């Protein structure tokens, strides 16, 4: 199973990671590959989402394996960036189309 998680969307929309892994019985003997999009996020936000994902996997009755791959880490917001700069980055990328 592959998951694509945009941390900025999760944090900006306050949606959390409620994807119900417990309902996927097919995870027995399988692994989960999680691709975490880090762009426009603070490192602490990325770490929070990863921790929530690790917890969801750890409590799954079939104990699937988890492989996390971070994408666009170079586009993370550093602690020295202001909230205004972060918003500017969001506006500039909001019109980008990803294929």
C-alpha cells in the first residue's frame, strides 16, 4: 500500500491523519510506503505527521511494516522564516500543477 501525504494540507486544513488503517485487513504480511511531502512545512510539523503515522501502524493488528520517504525536504520552511514568508511561498506555489 502506498500513501501520499501532503503535510502542508494536513496542517493547514487541520484534517489530521484519520485514514482508518485498522479497516484494511489486506495489510497482513504487507508493508506501507508513505511518501511525505514536506514542502512549506516546519520540521516539527513533518515530525508530528510521521509520529502519528508510526502510531497508526504500530497499533494495527497485522503489524505491517512502514517505510517513510520524505519528498521536497529542501522546500521546508526553516525556523528563521516568518509566517508571512511561509504564506508568500504558499501563494507562489498554489498555482503549480503537479503531474
